[in-house]
C-alpha cells in the first residue's frame, strides 16, 4: 500500500466523524480528551498479516516496517496519531485526534458502581 493510499484511507475515516462512545475522556497522559476510532487489528492492517513482537525471532520485514512508518507519517501530516490497545487488546489499532470543536464535546460521566 502506498503512502498516498494510506493517507486517503485515513482521511476517509476522519470524514465519517465520530460518536460519543469514541471519546477518550481520561487520557493517560493527563491531556485533553480526544477521539479514538477503531480502524482494525494489527493483523488486518499489516502487509504480512502478523503482529510483530519486538522479541520475535521472525523479525519485521522491510515491507511491514515501511508500511507502519508510512502510516505514522500520514497520521502526523493530517494532525492525528494512532494508538494500540485502548480497549485492552494490544492488537486493536485506533486512529486518534483532537477535534476542532473540543469545547463543545460532552464527555459522558462515569457510572458509579
């Protein structure tokens, strides 16, 4: 997948907008709330269809490394980023950004147990 195709795919996801349940109201870094949209699993996005663990004896192919570097560069160009594991599954990839209307976002309150 070329950088142009990756960038187009990211733009299409962002154009769809977001729903209330995609707002991360308590970021770990203590920053502003942001939107996190699920885009797929690492295996579905990776050109090799694998999760490349840092200690894996198989290593990362140049094709996969190029893809993830391009994916990150495209995110940066569009003022967003990606994160893995927001819902507890490290294989899930989320496209994240701070929306322009941040002040208008109503953050859902946590239910008391």
